[in-house]
């Protein structure tokens, strides 16, 4: 069931197509509930996307409608990937964009893992 105010899930989005095997990806890791793969336009030396295998539009949709197993499996894969890629030593960023103001490009809940160099401030201080 969609969360109020969000568009319905679009099964033709690029991540849904990756999950169905219609579009290839450079897989990093996978479990029963999530898939991690390299971003095709990396913004840091390490830039990996982690997506749940279920049809969720946003974090609020995922939190409200995913099973406990899906939620645990997703976040465990995020942590596993960060550890396996050696990101914990120098630090890393986990980011998720939601909706128009958050510049979400694919309407399938996902997180970005960035690392491999100093990442700077998360947001500029101007415009508060």
C-alpha cells in the first residue's frame, strides 16, 4: 500500500528492470532481500547503490510496508558491503534521496554508499 502523498510504484523503473535481469549491473553483493551494485556514474572512488528487492518508492514506504525480514536483510547488506569494501577504516557516507526536493532520480527506494576519499560537508551552510 503506498504511503500517502507518494506516487505509486512504477515497475518499469531502472532498478526494477535490474532486479528482473533486463538490465545488467556490476553486482557487489546480494542477499534474499537486497542487491548492491556499482553506480554507473560514480561520484566518489567507491559509489555503490543498495536496493531492496521489493517494490518500495521511498524510505517511508519501505519502513511502513516491508516485512521485518526485508528491513533487516536490506540494512545488513548495507553494513556488509561497507565492511567488505573497506569503507569503515576511513569513513563513508550513506545517503538516500527522496522525492523532488531530495532529487530522487529513480522512484525505487535505495541508498548510496560513498567512500574512498574525504567527502567534505554534506550540505552547504548557505540558504538556511
